[in-house]
C-alpha cells in the first residue's frame, strides 16, 4: 500500500498459522499429526535466531526496529523504519524464510518461555481472561494458552519445529504487506528476485483438524483468589452462529460490534448507570471476536461488587435491547465508519487488520459496503441469537 510523502515505512510478513493449529495433516506424508501446545509461539521466538546471529541486530544496523507476535490464528513478523526500506524488506523475507534450529537452542528456549508462562500465571488481568476462555470452551484449542503450558513446551523438539515450519511457513499460506512512500513496481521486482533465488515449498490448502465443540459452555462461573486490590470481573458470551468466512462473517462481526456499543458502550444509558453506581470504572470495556470456528463477546473490568454488576448487566441487556432508537443506531454507525477511516492514519493498524481479514477470506476495504447491509432489525436478530443466559460465563478474580 504506497503512501506518498510519508517518511515512515512498515512491513509485516504473516503466516495463517496460530496457536490453535496444533493438529493437521502433514502435506508431505498425508498423515495426521498432533504437536505440543504452544509450538506456534515457540517457533516465532526461534526464528529470530540465525546462524549469523541475532536478527534484531541486523535490523538495528539498518536503523529499523523489528518485532513479532503470535495469536490464536496467525503469526506475524514486522519492522518499521524511516530509512533503508528495501534492505529491511530483504532482511524480513530472508530471516523468516531461513529457519535455523538446533537441539541446544531449543532446550535453551524452553527455559525462557517457561519463565514467560509463569509470569503470566501471576498476572490477575491475564488470569481472569484465560479462565474465561477455559470456561467458555470445552474442547476447542482456543481455550489453551497461546504459549502453551510448561509441560507442553518441554515436549517440543527440533523436529517438531521443522515440521510446523515446513507445513505453514510457505508462500501459499503467507502474506507480505508493505506500506510507505515507495514505487510498487520496483518493490515487486525486488521481491520476485528475492523469492526466485530460494527453493520454497508451496502448500495452498493445508488441512487443519479441530475437535467438535459442543454448543454449551464448560462452566458458567470461575472464581479465583489473587493478590489484587479490587475484584476483577469478566463476562463472556459464547457465539453459536459461526459463518465459514467472507462477507457474512464480516457482517456478523460488524453488526455485533454495533450492538455492543449500543448496549454497553460509554455513551449508553446502561454504562452511565453502572458508572454512577460505582459498579464499573473507566477501564470497563467490551469487544467481540469472530473467527472461522469460534467466536465470543468479552466485557468487564474492575468492580467492587461483581455479583451486583452481573445482575445489573442482565437487567440492562433486556431493557436496552428493546429500546434501540434510530438516532442512537445512526450515531454508532457513523462512529464505526469514522474509526475505520481514522485507522488509515496508523500503518500498523491497517497492515494487521488487512492481513487478519485476508486470512478469513475478507477484504479490509469491503467494510464500508458491508456495514450498509446492517439495520436495526439485524441487531435485534443478533441480540436474540447471542444474548441467551446459557451462553454466559463469568470469570472473577477475588481479593485474597
């Protein structure tokens, strides 16, 4: 995405491979394999090591900064810079496409990630979220920590890493997104030259295997005591309507986001009432996640009385859902469109959103058109299908 007159460049190279992809068909042997939980995240860490040394240092010498992330559905490697753009693109492509794993380096990494897992186990803000997903889902791997467990990562071998790399890190399963002030024809020629020098496997259709997730939640309430000054509360709602992808998935994602904003957004009556009653603070928020195979709503924050907050939310949902006014709908509608336009000011946001939607079979640029298909009747349908109490799960961290 060329951006004339900008002094900054940004690049992200991502694979359609996340923490939930732990069971798949090996494209070389056609055998079903299951790898230890946390391997996608482990692999992300290891790719920054090469025979020539630490990749971060290579970017630093170019005046660029690099990073990476793994989530449930994808792994991405990125850089931003104000100079040496073409060299940074070469470096990004070359290190991601040149894995180097040894038995010794794998064993060393296990200790590093073990400490990372233990650190998150001590963070109340993360635990209230992780406990919620574990309660929402019975068997789907989204209930498992992205980093895995101490036990699972200690089962990872060099061979496991190469198997996952060779399966998922191939051009047919990856996207490169670049933005900044550059000549796209010139950059494409450079990328083609880079790729033509390499012998790359190419698997366009990787078969992933997921367990059949029951419609019901695993448990409706999870409570844990930790060293916090005030209780933490999260309400999760399990999505049962799961489009395969494309425009219907995008419409459902956008429509449910609009519904949440109308019900519990900062401008809603319910939010103001809860705030005035000191049941929530400024950090209360809500969001909706919809992927191919799973989806959920999460809302919450700190609360002095989680039980009272929950009851007030239930009461408020019923009341607010019957009173969606045309004026409020138009206000939230315009807000979403405004946020979409504003997102183009952030190279990082546009790049990440574009790739995330691409992997779901959606064009990020279709959002303005799809949102026009949403009306108040659609929001009522969404409420009736989603806001059923047997879909609800509460996760609470109490003061120890």
